[in-house]
């Protein structure tokens, strides 16, 4: 019997025996309002992803960044005509890599400022602090809980290097309004 078939059978049997192995609604076949919880976030995968995880662990050479990740990076780079790409484990790690790369590429100095919303995740702010940059907070508006665009331009100083957006609850920023309100000549 093939490994793929063994994995499929294992997942099906585990699901039958103990639905607690699959606690998230997206992974459940049914929902019982008397005993199931609704999570505001969490993993969203189906059996295909679970099978891929098992297969990668059992057949791959590396656990975290194995052959599948290597293939994905190469295909991604080729699709977008890039020399290299790098996959990381999370959006938090992506933010850390992004800020470190921007600081080095543009020659930002310790203490340079980056404008951010006062509402968001620590993983938007922490990479700035870890790279010795100064977060400058802008208040939100109550319509979409994103930053008040009128305040962004007021916060720009000679030390401002970027405006780092992190939409709240998936509500997109008014990027057109932001681009129209921020004068790029204010950035040094």
C-alpha cells in the first residue's frame, strides 16, 4: 500500500474515532451548535493539507523548509521573474525579514521613524523596535478602524522613512486617499 493511501486512511480513521483531533470549524464535516465552538481565527485547512504535512514529515529530508518549500520558492521566483524568493513560517517572520531588508537596502539609521497605526498586532511594531527604528503612531478613524489618513502627513518628519500599513480585521486602507494626502517630497 502506498504511503499516500496509508495517510488518507489514518486521517479518516482518526476523524471517525475522535473529532477533537479536528477542532476547527473549517476542518469539520458538521457543526453542532450545542457542543462546537466558533473560533475567530485559527488554522484553515482541509484533509489535503493534513496529508501534505504527514507526507512531508515522513518522506521529506527536512521538517520546516523541505523539498516542497524549495520547489515553491523556485516556482514563485520564476513566475514573478525574480532571482530569489524566501518563504518564512508566518506573517510575523515576514514582517521582521521585510523591515530588516528595507533598513539595509535603503540605509536607514537607528532612530529613523516609521509611521504605523495605533491599532494592530505587535508583529507590526516589534520588527521596527528590533531593528532600532522608531514607530510613530497614528490614531484610527471609527469608520473602518484603520488609521486616520489626515494624521499621517502631520506625523511626517525629516526622520520618517516609511508608512507601514497593517489593515485591521481585513478592512483595507484607503490607499488612494493615503497616496493623495502624503507628499513624497516630505520624505528625505
